[in-house]
C-alpha cells in the first residue's frame, strides 16, 4: 500500500516507522528538515521537505497513485486542508486527519471526513483505565466511543446465553472462542466455562456491562 503521511512529529514519526515496518510504501512530508532527520537512516521510505497541502509537493510525493493519506501535524487547520485536498481533489481512497480540538473533529466527521481526536481518545482511555481496569479494551474505534473487549467468561455465567450479555445498540458479543475454535454466536447460544469472549461495547455502557457481569461499578 502506498501511503503519504503529512507531519513528522511524534505521532507521524511512529506511524511512518510502523507502516514502513509492515512493508508499505511510505512517503513522509514535513516543512521542517529537522523533523524529517529524526527518522533513522535505515528508514526505507521517502522523505520530502515541503508544505503538506501544496499541490506540487503532493504530486512529487506521488499522491496521484496513493492509496492512503494521513495528516498528523500539530496544526488542525493544516491537517484539515491537506486531508480535504487529498480526498476531494486527488480522490485518495483512505484519508485520516488527526485533530487536537474534539469540537472540530465532530464538525468534520459530519462532513464525512474521517478524523481522530487524540484529546478525546486519550481522555476516554484514561477514564477506562481508572474506572474499568478489569475491562481493558484491546481495540478502540472512532475517537474511543466504541471498544472491543476480550475477556474470559466469569464462572457464574456458564449455562447462561448470549442474549443475557446483549444490549441492543450498546453491548454485543461479536465472537466466542471455545476449545480453540472461534465462532460468531447466536443470541440463544449458551456459554460454557472456559469460553473467551470478544464484546463490542460503547464507552458510555462500560458500567452497564460490569453490572451484567456482576463485577460491580
């Protein structure tokens, strides 16, 4: 996958190294040469000094054939401008913009632009770790509004059914692993001791899940 990353701060640098390590064709753009120089000489991707929303810079980075574009700079305005150019002008199929102000994230999400608000995600994640440490997520979606949890079935839940852990629009059992085999459970499936569950849960419903599991508030 060819991906362009605008902004080589801490997030952009880590994302660049991560994606290059997975074998993707990565191009990093930043107007600060010192930021680009933080990428080690062994970094296999391309580094371009320039403004990440300048048309000529983007064309030089190969945006016309890019499959992914991420904006990770410290400027919300620059991130939004670059993301909209990538999506609306060059029609890059996957575009993600990092925003610091969650109020802006909500506005641009309503316009159909995929955004990540590190402020909102960080606050939600800290809240989860402080108040729901027994239900630590293995993955979060959006800005942390939805989490995927993995947990071993509590002993007292053996013999009860999937519907007892389902709240429409809030909590869903998306997979169940039993004796090393995973399946997509029906609402009527009974739990057995030793089952491992993956549940999709709204951040606002974590306390409700704890109550259903008998884990307390």
